């Protein structure tokens, strides 16, 4: 995948006045065989929590949106938060995707040129919470959730026969 910035970003530097944050925005253009051309925008908010020093890592929250020539939609909000002088870290992603994937079959007997396209809609939540125990050593929790809803299948394809695990969609949690 290739991502290209088309124009200059809007940036508000952290040292402008008393602000303890910066905001940047970028248009994006990309191409993949599954999507063809895609267009959208991403914004990035970088900040430090009250009480954290300028030496601590800045937290980041991003928001992205893309729409492709194949009518695919991607909303995503990845984040990485550092709190209390990096004693606590929270990172992950919230997202919603209307997307198409290629299925290449299962097993060694599959023809090498086999390809079947299927459509899915799914929300995504990825959450990681970490607590520093000592320098460079953290412990924590991880939770991932995705709820795949199959929206389109090749009517004579392998997935439409419902014999393959996951061919009806599913939830990972």
C-alpha cells in the first residue's frame, strides 16, 4: 500500500502560547489492488497530560477516514496515551470498516490462480492497558473485538457453500 500526502499539513505547534498540544491534518491518497484508488484525510492530536513533563512522551490520538473507488469505507481512531510520567500506557484502535478481502482457498491442492472476493462490514476495538512495574517492564491487559458481517460473496464460490469456518462471518473477542 502506498500513502501519499497531497498538500501541506495544518499544524498548531505545542509551543504556541500556553497550549500543551499540537494538531496536524493531512489528506491521503493510496492504491491497492483490492481498493483501487482511495482518498481521505487523517488528523493527529499530540498532547501531554497535566502534570507530565516535557521530557515524557506525548500522547497521540489520530482520526482517519478513507473512501475508495470500490465504495469501501474506513473510519479509524488509533491512539497511544502516556500518563503519570509513562507509568501508565493505554493504546489501541477504534474503527469501522466496510471492506473487501480476497480469499485464496485452503490447502495445497488449491489452484495457484484461485481468488474469490468477499465483502465485510465490521467494527473494531483494540485496547491495551499497561502499568509500569519497573524501568522498561510493564504488565497489563489486552482486549480485542471485531464483529465480521459478510455482506457479499461469489454465489458459486467456496465461501458461499458455508463449509469453511468463518464464511458466515463471526465475532472475535
